[in-house]
């Protein structure tokens, strides 16, 4: 199987640059690599300073790049199914163009982008697949589309094939919606199979990792923390945080002491919020990062002779368990380490819920979390304990 790296972050953090730099370093190390852009902004070609197309284009030795096109992808993956849906809808709306537009169901465009990942992995042409994903807000939905597509595929298969061929001539005479032909059934069956395998692939921590890109500023950190919690909760493996555009000591003289003290504060906060994940840093450059030479410099600074395909972290920082009517939030916190219950006393643990945020204090250490589940938001924290290096917080229904 291919190694798959998915890069996302708040818009403007430089995730496209980081994705392209990662791909270039891997290709330089001899790995057949493809970097794909699923971001509608389509800045990957600009970053590489190379014209791209909806199909892979060779950029350099061991490196290919691809800028996905929604219309091209929908036709490639959904053409037969959309044709059948449009034929069904045209019975209600004689406007053919409108029927074709209505046949494109919610999520089809995004799913078509994701199916390229499945195809490239199946093809085994590439050792590494690097994906420049949409910004974090959109990515949270983006990764959920295989489940949505599965639901649609099952809804579009209301009849079993057995007997359909014999019944079709009679059903077509009296039914409002034409039955799918055998080729459409084949396309639906194939799509359902692909979506199930794709969903499994995206949560396979041995082959797939998400890397979150942020900048050292308050708004970006907050959005990244929210994305980190949600991705962790739903089982999507995150193996690194990449802090892009931090100001190096050489450039501080241009920005002043205020910038320096703010950055120190935010860099410490990033370490606290996202540990035990490794934090990689990329300094703010004094020039525009465009073209292979500039991107390789960034890649070398980022990975510092490490193999970018390495799995940098394994584990689940956040899980939610059900115990009768209660929910237990299970957190891996960096400042707990592997301490047992007897090391940290109960009175040292303080928990406060403020809206959708949970503030946890243990001794002189504090950490805040955005509650990643409606079930927790509707409950109140009623107790906490530490087991095997993890903090367990029990939530009960409001009385």
C-alpha cells in the first residue's frame, strides 16, 4: 500500500506550500510521489510554478502533481449514475440541463476528489500520496463524505438484482422512475465497494496520517485545536503539527519586542495544546516560496534529514466511551506522562465547563478543550481520575 499524507489547516497558513515541500523531499529521497490538490483555491500549480491538469503531470524525477477538477472528476466517477438519475428526474422536470444539475447529489464532487486517493493507492504506482486538502473547516466535512456516499449508494440500490431483468419491461411502463440497467447496477456496486474501502483507508494509521498546519497566532491555534479534537474523536490519525512562519531570531529586529514576546507565548501554547504530537517548525522566509528550489529549502528545514513518510506519532489522544447513560472523555495529556493514580491526588484535579469549552487543571498545569461531541455539551462533568497516564472525565446528564 502507498503511504498517504493529508495536509490541512486554516486558510492562509501555508498548507499548500508545506504539502508541496513534503512531496519534493520524499521524491528527492527516491520515493515515487504524487502531490494532489483538492482545495478549490487550486494554488498547488502556482506554488510549484508548473502548469497542472486533472490527471497526474510529471514535475521532476520521482515527482508527479495533480490539480483536481470537479467537473472532470464527477464525469469520471459518477457519469453513469448521474445519467440514470437525470433520466429519472426528467420525468418530473422536462428541462434536461436542470435535471442533470439536480442529479449531482450533495457530496458527489468531494467524493470524486477522495476517490482519486483510492485509485492511486490501488494502482501502487506511487510510494507516497500527498494531499493538499481544503481548509480545516471544510476538511472536517471532507473526510466524512465516504460515509455520506455510502448512504447515498445504498439508497440508490432499493432493489436487488435478482429478477430485475425480467421485471424491467413491465416496471418501466408503469413506474415514475426507470429501473437502473445492469451497467448502472455495476457502477453502484463498484462505488459502494470503493467507498467502504476508502473509509477504512482514511482511518488506517499504519498508512494514512493527517498533518495540521498552523501559524503562531491565537485565531489559528484555536481553529487547529478544534480540528485536532474532532479528527481525533472520529479516528482520523494525526501524526504531526507543523508550525509555519515562526519568526526566527535573525528577523526579530525587524518586528520588535512585542512580536517576540507574543510568539514565545504562542509557541509555548502550541506545545502544551498539541503534545504528545511532535511539533515541526518552519521559519518565516524573507522571500516568496515559489518553485522547486524554494520549496526544497522549506522541506529540508522542516524535516531536517528525517524521512517525511515516517509515522511520527501513533495513538489516539482523544476518545469518548459510553458507560450506561454516562459518557467518559478519555484524554492523553502530555503533563501526566505515565503517572499512576496515587501520584496525582484527587484534589489536584480541577475541571470547569464554559459553554462548549472544558478547562482542565492538574496542579499548576492547565489545558482547554473544545468539547467534540453534542453528547458532552449536553452533559455536565461530574468527576475525574487518572489511569495509565490518561485522564478520564465522567459526564452525566443534567438533572
